[in-house]
């Protein structure tokens, strides 16, 4: 694909969407340790189910506003009235089940933080803090294990494909493709 700056990127990085290029170049695949950001990405990835990440990313700021800046405590306290308000918000993906899952998953996320001290400790514990380098996959034994555990804890919309995409987004799995200017090996 041809980019204005003539840099080669992963094939999924739409050269016509500046927001997507910026996400690819500045966020995707960079290790995230901070729980607030890990929560934001988990919430957004759960809305991706059946859709493209580009669709979700284009609505990210509307999600940020609708979900109180991804404030975990506030989202844990959402009631039916707030969820109905979200279902009426044309700026976000208004799927009733995904909205309900976001609130439920926030509550489970909070329990994991209480158990492990941080969600980061929980998540990065699966790799002993190491980044996994691989590409050309949609799932892996790692995403299978994390997905299974999150489901056991009560989360929904966290299947292995969603979790794999999440792990790539937050840099647990580094997947920039061969030929991408950001591709590097361990």
C-alpha cells in the first residue's frame, strides 16, 4: 500500500485513515503496563466482536465520552438506566449485549485487580513480563488460556480471537509484519 510518508506498514493499516495510521505507528504493539489503559483497550476490543477494529477505533472518542473516560469505578456502578442511555448513544456501537458485557467485565476486571494488585500483574504474569514475538495468527495457546480464565471469572465477549487482538494491541504479543517499518524481532 502507498502511504504519504512512503513508510511500509502492516497490511491492515488503512492508508486512507489518518487515525488508523497514527494508531498503528504510535500505539499498537507497544507494551502497556498501566491498568487504566489496559481496561480501555479490553472494553474497546470487546465491542470489536463481529466488526473491524477500524470501526471501533473511529468511535473511540465517542466511547471515551460515553463511558466516562473509561473510569473503572464509574462503569462498575452503571445501572440499567445508564446502560439504556448508552444504547441510545448513536456515537458508539449500541449492541445491548456488548454494553451489558462492558459493565460486567468492568466488575470482573476490578476483582482481578483486587486479587493480583493490578490487572497488569495478572496479564503480564502469563508471559513472566516478556513480550511474545509472532505474527500471522488470530489465536494462540496464550490467548486460549487467558480467554478461558477470563470466561471462568465471568467475563463475556472475550473469546480467544478477541483476546489475541487485545494482546497484540497492548504489546503482550508483538505482531508487526515482515516489511513493516516497525517490525523487529526479539
